[in-house]
């Protein structure tokens, strides 16, 4: 058994028995891990300086038993809780979507320092008042690339022929050429300008301020891609789908 100290962003929090909690965290040194915090919810004898709530940054001490994927967290100190996110519904939903996507894409216990920094920077931007649309698009594209889950945009997903443009098929995970369009009749044409916007948003260190119509369309298409490609549906994607269902499709 070994003991470790690391910074951790809480992704999920579940009550366990009467006073304890199970948490899933993204850490700066050990990737995504699950932990048990005994007595965390015991109000009569508080032991910790953090409630380990989702969307908080904590410094934790945990024991690695090497025999289980569930670790014992013996200490947790709150470092940052980004209060502006908690009081603004739009920012809270955007932050929750980022956290939920991390939980869905990141494999457990694989060090992911770039993903940790990306999530921390994104939560800080949302808390500091940045526009939620560009921040969420930037986060999604960067996370998809870091995780190797990025849409296939440089060649056809059907025949692997190199493409400079084509038809967007979320079902197939990227572009289809004209010859393969029969594989997804619902695929929509994409020009080089739209693909260039995706590339710029992915490569940039900060969110890119796209025109509103282009931003809305990109968000819809990324959400469609995730709904088709993820093994399990995300709650925040359903929220966005319900919102988009009441709005007309923007013209880029």
C-alpha cells in the first residue's frame, strides 16, 4: 500500500451509507480515479476541510491499495470552488457538460496532466465571465483531440480518401465523400471554411470568438457527434438537444 498527495477536480459525488461518500476525480498526477471518503457527511464530527462537491478543486491524500480501483481518501482540503459558476445557471450547465464529458472519455488511472489543466482553465474562464459558447466549443475540441476521439476530418470515413471538404456525418464520426454519401443520406455538406474554423478552435490556446451562427452550428454538430459516438448518453447533451429543438437551425 502506498500513499499519494495530488490536486483533484471532483467530477461526481455519491452518498455512501450514512456518513461517507464515493467520489470520482480528475487528478493532476494520476488521471481519473475513484475514492471513498469515510465520514465525509458526518456533521457531528467533521474531519475534513472540504465537502468534495463536484466542480471543486481539492488537494487530496489517498491510499493506493493496488488491489482495487477504489481508493481510500484520508484527507481533502478545498483549494478552489469557482463560486460564480454555482450562481449562474448557464455557466453551471456549461461546466457540468465539461465535467460529464471528461468522465465519459478519460480512462481511469492514466496520468492526463494536459486534460487536468484544460479542465481547470475552462472552469476558471467560466467563473471569470467568459462567453459560455466559445469556452465549451474550445474545451470539447481540445478534449476530443487529447483523448484521440476527434472527428475524422482529413479523409473520408467510408473510403479513407483524403478530403478537403465533404459531408458531415456524426453517425460515421466525421466526413463522407460524395461517393460514400449513400452510407448516410442525412449527412450535411461542409465547406473548407467550416473545417478551418474547427481547426482554429482546436489548435488555439484560448477560446475563439466565432460568428454566432457558425458557433451555434458547430455546437449542434459536436453534440450530434457525441450522441452517436459515446457508449452512454450524457445528461447535459439531452439538455442542449431540448434547447436546440426549440430554435431554428442557424445559417453559417
